[in-house]
């Protein structure tokens, strides 16, 4: 059973609270220190050309825009999901060309190496939550 911190990162509202607090995100791959965000909001995938039901959290900092996607499902984050996420991140980058976009997929399960490599090639990260 996931603990409260894990559940918080896999829930959009909880993730937004965590980003506002500025507490580090402890992931299986690494611990991510958070900048101060000037804006944090939920975005429906349809606004970014996606078809899924999960919402993304967009957080704007002075130096970068972050796109975080909690994946609380028990099903694996697969190839099609990764391609869709990369497409949405590209759309966010088009809308915000002045700053780089950092994409993060937060899951409760391990992610296959080829999916991780695909996202990392674009400068993004997919990782299970470690807390």
C-alpha cells in the first residue's frame, strides 16, 4: 500500500500542493529539487492534443516550464503513452519557446528501459515514485 507521500505525487491535487511547498520530489531514479514556481495549474490533455483522461500539471519557473504527469494506474506506462506525452510536451514547448520544457512522468510502477530511454533522449524523465 502506498504511503501518503507516494499517493500525494500520484494525485494531481497532491502534486500541486507539493510543488507549491517546494519540497523535493523523491523518485526511484533521482531526487529532484524544485525551483520556485510562478504559476502552477492543471491542464486537460485535450488542450494539448492528447486523448487520455489524466490531467497534466504545468508549472512555470523563471528558467523553465515543467510538465508533470501523474500516472496512478496499475497498468504500465507504455510506448503509446510515452509518444503521446512527448507530443504534449512538444506542444507546450511551441506555446513557450522562450524557456525549455522539462517533462516528468510519475508512476507507481517500474517503467521499461526502452520507454525510459525514449523520454530521456528528449531530456525528460519517467520514474516510479520512491517515497
